[in-house]
């Protein structure tokens, strides 16, 4: 992994703070979880996404991911 690629991903996510994204999480063994949320904050090593569910039984969740997760394709994101 090159440092320039890491910095490019980090800068890109910082620019998208406050925007709605669709996230595909690779859970292993052919399990994929798809959620929509809003990028809240971008820190030096991680970023956070607030995932809200319309279902009353599932409260809002604040998920954190590393930029390496994006580079290694553990998660895939696209703007909604």
C-alpha cells in the first residue's frame, strides 16, 4: 500500500463529510451487508458513518472504518 494512495482516499472521504453514502460491508463467507448512512467525521486513521434505520427496534449506529478498509475493499462506498 502506497502512502499517496492512503492520503488520496483520506482526502476524498474528508471532502464527502456530511454526504449520504451506501456502504457494502464484506462479512466473509459470501456474506455482504448493505447499509446507508451519512459520513460524520474524518480522523487521521479512521472515519465514522452514522447509519440510521427506519425500524424502531434498531436505533441509529455510529460505525467507524479505517481508510485501509476502503483500500483493501473490505468495504465499498458510493454516494447516494
